């Protein structure tokens, strides 16, 4: 529990702590997407088919090939970075 308290304090110090309902919802959705992305990659390491199934949830569509997945990952990271930098 101490970790989350520290995280909240760091977010507040950096001015990234969400204060409105829309901002909290955006942070929640970002966290959920990051969790699903991490789960997808973890399951992919073990060559489980569940990892491929999560691609549709994380990226919104099933990939055609590896380049599409890489391009989508870069896009998600760029959008998240731009949102946090604003």
C-alpha cells in the first residue's frame, strides 16, 4: 500500500495527478490498456495463444502481421507520451 501512496505523491508533485472525472477516466483506461498490453506480452513469452487473443483488446483489431503490431505499439506510446506531456 505504501507504493501506491508514494506513486500518488510523485504524480501530484509532477502535476500529473488527475483532478476531474474525465482525467481520472483517461488515467483508468490508460492503466487498463497498459495492464492488458503487459499481460499480452507476458503470455506471448510463454507461447500461449491467450497472448494473441488479447491483441484485439489492446490494439482494437487483430494484427495482420508483426509490422502492424509494432506500428500500433509505437502509436499508442506516442499518444500516451503526448497526453502526459500536455
